[in-house]
C-alpha cells in the first residue's frame, strides 16, 4: 500500500528517501574522514551507522520540527545524534552477552565482523559522538542555548537508566519470568518508547512548539512509540527474514515477554491500531504541515521491516 501525503500528494516512501539521503550525508560528515585512526574503530562505527537503518527516529525529529513551523536545517544535527544513539543501542543489544544475534538489517552483526571488544567500543564511541555533536557550539549555533540544553537533557534522559538502558535492564531481568501487561508496557516505554518520544519532542522544542502543541506532540510520540514495539513483536512472529533482516521467531524461542505471547496476535493488532488512531487524533489541531507525522504513524504498523 502506498501511503500518500495530503499536502503534496507525494508517497511517504519519497518523503523518507529524501530525508534519509540528507541525514546520511550529515552522519558521514559528523563521523569524520575515513583516515581517522584507529581505522578499525572507525570502520566498525561506519559499518553499523550505514547498515541500512530506516532512520525513523531522525525523520520523526525533522517531521515534528516541520509540523510546528521549524525547518530541517534547525534539527538535522540533533536528528543525526539520535540516529547515533539508536545505532549504538543496536550494536550493544546484539552482543553475545545480551541478545546474541548474528544478523541485523540483513547483514552480520557488528561483533560478528569486528569482534566483541571492538563492537563494544564502536557503540561507546557512537554514544559519545552523539553528545559531542549535541554539545558542539558551532554545530548548534542556530539554536538558543536554553533550548539546546533542554533538548540535550531530554535526549540524555531518554537514553540512560531513566529510559533505554533502564528498559534493557528490565528486559534482561524479566526473561524467563512471566510479567503482567502493565510491566511489559513500562519496560517498552523505557526501552523503545523513550527515544522515539524524545525524537518527536526534540523536533517540537527546536521547531518552536508552544506548550499545548508540545503536549500534543508528546502524546503522539508516546502512542507511536508504544505501537512501534507491538509492531516489532508482531514482525518477529509474522515477518520474513528477508524483509526484517534479522532472525525471526527468536522471541518465542527465548520465551520472551511479548505482546503476541501475552494477549495474542489479533488483540496485539487491535491494540497497535488503536494506539495509531490516538496518535493521529493528538494532531487534530495541526494543519497539513503535520501530514508526514500522520503518515509515519500509519507506516509504523504497516511496515514489513
Ligand atoms: C543495549 C543500551 C542498550 C539498549 C538496547 C533499543 C534496544 C535497547 C534494543 C533493540 C532491541 C529491539 C529489536 C527492540 C525493538 C524495537 C527496536 C528498537 C527496533 C529496531 O529499531 P528500527 O526498526 O531499526 O528503527 P533500524 O534498523 O531501522 O534502524
């Protein structure tokens, strides 16, 4: 199905491709020249940063800024920093001591190519590069300092033990145990939802959203973040290895707490649909500048990878 933008009538895929190209060019610039030593560390960072990610978090950041009157130039470095944090989290998530995955985005995982120690360091270096970027005065010169600090703080909070890292710890500790649905929700709000929420809010803050608009964007971000995880769980059951690019059926094999395992496939699909409806409803007061956000919400549950 082709999801169309109401504003320009361009397919979402075209919108995503356009921004993906800009984000990737910027990521390459921020990573620096390939001669940077140690070369192996650079190659390991480059390998995962350009392994074919959907760039959904960075595109969300840009689309949120645009929805409130901001422009891509205001947020491109923030969007890129978020992509670095996301990439680091996937490298570390795949490690033998965590999910022990051999395949990510259809390619061997970072540690399979570069070894475990280099993969750990590449993740560390990407996380650090994100905050080097976010705190670079020359890079952020177009953003008022208090806004820049607000955004850096939001991204840091969403990535660390209050957010993604905390969620990962809960996930590890709950494996093999049965948890209830509200604990599952709490875990995913931190592990997956927090960075998605921060991506949307950062774009809104820098784009100049007034408080009620920022609240609406927050509601949008929380709902799509929740739906994103359910969609990911469903893909682990129904997706194909060719589309998803990683081992399928691992959640069931590892007896993981997932939505399909807890409430069944049909109810999981009904839940993700109601979350997407709620996300789109949150944008009721926005004009057609928010169409990309509306389209991305639908894409999140219709995606095949
Ligand atoms: C190890 C600190 C640390 C955190 C790991 C996010 C995360 C926490 C682990 C990823 C595990 C996972 C597969 C979660 C499901 C949702 C998710 C983050 C999927 C991958 O994100 P996509 O689909 O990936 O945006 P691409 O490849 O498109 O960039």
